[in-house]
C-alpha cells in the first residue's frame, strides 16, 4: 500500500500577527495514496519535530495521522509509524 508523506505550507501571509518567529503555518501528514483509511493498518504515528518546538515529540493515535503547526524555518521531521499487531510487529522509521 503506497503512503504519501508531503509537508504542506498553508499560509505565508506576513500581515497576520503571529507569535514572533512563527510566520509559516504548515501541516505534515501520512495518508494512503488514494485517501483510504490507514487506521486499519497504522496504530499510531510519532512525529519528531525540531527541538525548538514545545513538546517536539507528537504522538497521533488515530486517523487522520497529521500535525499542523506554525514556525519559521526549515527542518527535518522524523516519522515513526507503529502498526497494529496483526499487520506488522516492527515500527517503520521514515
């Protein structure tokens, strides 16, 4: 089953007063290629953000497996997918 892992920048409007250094709203998500329900195979998704974020380890326990935030810079996001035990015993690190 193909899985999509894009990061989408939703807003780049500097006229909106956001907290200092939070000029970009963005969303990262794990979805099936045809938007099928991944909750039947994925138990939880863990997103590891940059250490400058409050609570940089975010755990999503149910679909949709997505996270939205605001920030100012570029950084890598590590994603670990945990599957239901009848699907796979080992997590997948992305």
